[in-house]
C-alpha cells in the first residue's frame, strides 16, 4: 500500500485548482439509471470512488465512458441487463446504495447489497429504505441484500425524515422523479450536492421545487431524458486546501472555490485569525504572522460546519493558541485521527463525541496511519506544519476522495511525495 511522506517546509504560495465534488458526482452518476438517454457530466473529479461507481453502473448494464482524461463522464443506460448491485462492489463504497432508488423507480425492482465505506460509525441505511417504503416499495432484507419491489411503480407520498440524511434525501429525490403523483420530502438535507442533483434532474425533465430548503416537492413525470450537467465544485476539497496556508502560513488561491459552499467554515477561519477573501477566480486564504487562535466547532448538517472538515480543522487547532472544543454531532466514531495527531505531539482529549484540543507550539513529524478519507488528509495537513518528516501510511482512502494531492500541494511549495508500497 502506498505511503505519503510530508516534510514541514514553511509557508505555501500559489494556486490550487478545486475539482468537481466527489459526493455530488457519486449521486449524479446513478441518475443515469433513470433514463434511457445519455447523461453527460462535466467537471468530474478523477478519483477511485468514481471508478468504483462506474464499475457498479457497468455491472448493471450501463455504459460509462471517460473523456478528457476523466473530467467528462458520458453514461448511457439504454436497457439494464441486471438489477443486482453485488456485495463485491457495494462493500467498497457506501454511496453504492444510491442505485437503489433509481433502479426501483425505473423498472419496479432492484436488489442491492447493504453498503460498506469509511469506518466512521454504524451508518445504517434505514432512512433510505423507509423513504422508499413511503412511496409504495415492498422491501425485504435477505442475506445482506435489500430486495425491493414496486409492482405497479412507485407512488408519490410524504416522507418525513426523523433526522437529516444526505444520502436518504438523494435516494428518495431520484426515486420520486418517476413516481406517480406528488412526493413531499420533509426535513430533507440542504447540502449543495442535493441542489446540484436537483439541477441535473431538472435538466433531464424532472419537476422539483424547494431543493436547498428542508422541504422538497417532486411532481412525478412519465420519463426523463438525457442531459449535460457540470458537477458543482468540491466544498470539502476546497476547505481542505484553504486549511493548508492556514496551518503552515503563506497565501494560496483556491481556483473555482465559492464562498457560498463554505460559509460556516469561513466564519471559523475568520475567528481563528485567517484572512479569507473572494477573488475573480476563487478564494484566497492567507496567514501572515503569529499563532492561530483556538475556536470551538460543532459539526451540523448544511449550512452548518461540515463533518467532512472536522478532522482537517482539528489539525489546525493542534497548533492554535489556547484550547478548542470540537463536537462531532453527525457520526459517532469520527475521531480516529486524534490518536494519530497525538503521535505527532498534539494534546487532545477525546470523550464520546467531544474532543478538547490544547494547542502546542509545534507538531513533530512521525509515522502515522490513515484510518478514513478525511482523517488521511488531516494527517497530511498536520505534516505540513510539523518539524521533520511525517509518513502517512495506508493512503488508499485518500485516493478515494482527493485527486493529485501531491501535485496540488507540491505546486504551492509543500514537500510531499508518494512512496509506492507492495
Ligand atoms: C454523506 C457524504 C459524507 C458526509 C455525510 C454527512 C456522500 C457520498 N457522503 O454521507 O461524506 O460525511 O453525508 O454530511 O455524499 N443515518 C441513519 N440512517 C440512514 C442514513 C443515515 O441513521 O439511513 C445517519 C448516519 O449514521 C449519520 C447521519 O444519519 O449519523 C447522517 O448521515 P448521512 O447524511 O446519511 O450521510 P451519508 O449520506 O452517508
């Protein structure tokens, strides 16, 4: 398995291009299953999770071509040759569950393995299933698979989510586009990836209102057509790279970054004493002199502070002046980066869903282990600020969500290299 070696090398300077959002692309791709006409996605990120979703769609009979070095995906699901999403693919990535709603809506049946993904908590899919049941689906769980049927097609209904779920909202939204009648999703997720999915579905002919608010109303249509849709910029990649100059000084412009995608995060950077400004091409971040100030962070559904930036923010707080309290409210086991950061000299105390971080002057390089996608990149960020060499082992999670991380950070002056493992 590959490792990444980072050597603390002082201030960064330059530009980092932000790719299309992994999480948006992973929900836009299954939308191809809703139509027999081609769906083209531009600004797609080049990541192993996208390859996994391509393989899953192909296993169902869809054709997926990658153009322009993978930045354009052309998908066509003329007729599905299988309605079974196999465990061998699904276990690699939780987002695989997103093929369930579209297959069921289009053909009235689907069998999907229960998913795997990052080990950041139990992460059940009960909300996905309850939403589809509210639209008339009959579901059975057998030997690790969900067997779903809607003999006379899905019917519109009211779905009230007991807690906000991005994936369950996406699955229900896609399914409802082809259901008979009107579906109302209450307590729906408001993430930019939901709005991006709704935009794409509208381009395909769906009738959707209220995306970006807690109530989404979908008027079912008989069929959806083809479309070309640009994937929204990745707000988590954006936030991650905004933290690079915040952590080790300098000035970096994140090309294609949009403030509206990272509002709550920018407020915390501002409170920490980091300069953030909009430019013509994106967002510029700079840290001039002195130590960062400690800030408290609580993760929440959008528009709150994203759980997917909690690990990276913790890396920043490790060298801040004072004590910060980070509260994780979305996933119950998402502090696995804390003991790794402590190996680098960080002072962190974890109790349940709360981590108290007391900043130290300087972190020290150490061999560390990447445990999940966002944890991996938080260790790289910490390594940028540390004295000496940090070796981040087991970086395969990183490749699921960050394209060309060595190149992007290397181009702004970081000393970072990948070492191939066996
Ligand atoms: C998506 C993102 C992930 C991000 C998360 C929260 C993708 C591919 N992944 O994940 O990067 O961290 O949103 O912003 O877009 N839950 C249930 N039952 C369900 C579904 C969820 O109890 O059926 C719980 C989860 O365990 C979690 C909470 O709801 O505690 C939120 O999860 P959810 O928003 O569904 O996350 P994902 O869609 O899996």
